């Protein structure tokens, strides 16, 4: 995959979960490549961020899930501080970039939108947001998950959907 590199000095309308770009930053060392994310970054219209990496979490790592305000690891460790640190760093970078839209990985305890795992590590979903997604939502960002955009492959359709949602105020 060819990549266009942006610096933090450039302003972009959108941030994306780095694993959607194909970067192997998932807990298991894999990625969730999503072509639209790559197109946005190649067009220098989006910047990739991984809050869990910014929080200092290693790759690979055990899966973690939100349990209320805490984030617990499958082995029972409380990793809330690292998750909060990463979410705050990613949030501040999103603001510094001038972004107002985000394309994020579904169900993640950091990036999930609308639905996340329930903390039982049994793949059960409950309504909720990952920590970074929650901070962006509270700031008024327009959020999309890659699952919602399964049928959307081009950049201009994506920004049309963003503006539509912005107009509707959600
Ligand atoms: Fe992807 Fe977000 Fe998890 Fe990083 S924190 S691997 S960007 S889902």
C-alpha cells in the first residue's frame, strides 16, 4: 500500500483509527484494513491515530474491555490509566489537527461507536463508546464506524455523509 505521510503541522478535516489504515496496532498485532481510510489518508484529508499505542500499551497485548468507567484486561488487570492517557492524547491531537470528523474502528474500548463489548469477554455487545470516541463525541465531532460505511468507498461520498450528519446535528 502506498502511503502519503502527513505531519502534525498540517490541518485535516478527519481522523481515522490507525488500524483501519492497515497499521498492525491491534491488540493481536493485526490490522483492520479499510480501503476508505487509506484513501482519506492518501488524499491528505485524514490523519491516523491509535489511542492505545499513544497510551503506551504494547503490541501484542491481551484484549481489554470497558467495565463502566474502567478498562480491564482479560487477565483482570485494571488498565484504565493507560487507556485514559491514550484517549486524551488522541483527543488533543485530533483538535490540534483541526479535524471535526472521525472514522473509527467499531466495538473497540477506545474507538468503538454506539456499541462496545460488555466487559465479560464473551463477545457480548452493549450500547456505549470507546474512550477516545466518547471524548470526540462530547466535543461535537461527527463519528462514523467502518461498519456503517461498508458501502462507501469514495472520499467525496464520505464527506457528503459527514456534512449531512452535521446538518442534522448528530
Ligand atoms: Fe485500532 Fe483504535 Fe484499537 Fe488502536 S485503539 S488498534 S486504532 S481500534
